[in-house]
C-alpha cells in the first residue's frame, strides 16, 4: 500500500498564495504519477494538476493554469502544489492521489486513474 499525507492548507485572502505538500510512504516504488484533486461542498471531485513521479511531465486543469504549479519537493517522496493568485472559487478540500501508471495523457483527469488517496486538506479563500 501507499500512504499519502497532505499538509499546508489554511485560510488565505483572495490574491494570496498557499503551498500544499503531499508526502508518500509505503510502497512508493509502485507510484508512477501523483495528482491533486479538489472537492467543494456539493460538487464533484475535480482534477487540479498531476506530475509523473520522475517529475518530467506535468498537466493542469484549465482553471488553474498559470496560477498553480506542481513539482517534486526537496524532501524525498514529496510533491508540492504551489497555488498563487488564489480566488474564492479555489475554496475546497484538496486531495493528493497516486497512480500505478506513468504518463500525463487525458485520463489523468479521471479519479479512476489513481489507486491511493490522502485524507485531504482544507483550503479556504476569502473574498
């Protein structure tokens, strides 16, 4: 199994920044892609960004392009989501998820691509 733990959520004003981290442990050799998703109250979980475990390829949802950046962290087995120019509509619980196949093709948007999920961290953007 793979365990994923998110951190870094909180309350920020619109236009501000937050950095989320996801740390993986356990059978990390089976991780080939790591994605961030978010879920706002009353809405479906939606894709935010993904990165191959090697760090070589990334993909973003159109709604966050140019504002969010996903990267491998300096700490081993960590992926960071840097969120800038935050908007009220970015308010959600953010989840990281890992998947056993490589590549950032179109199915990175699908939750079914991922087999392990973290517990989530709340991000609240006040307007």
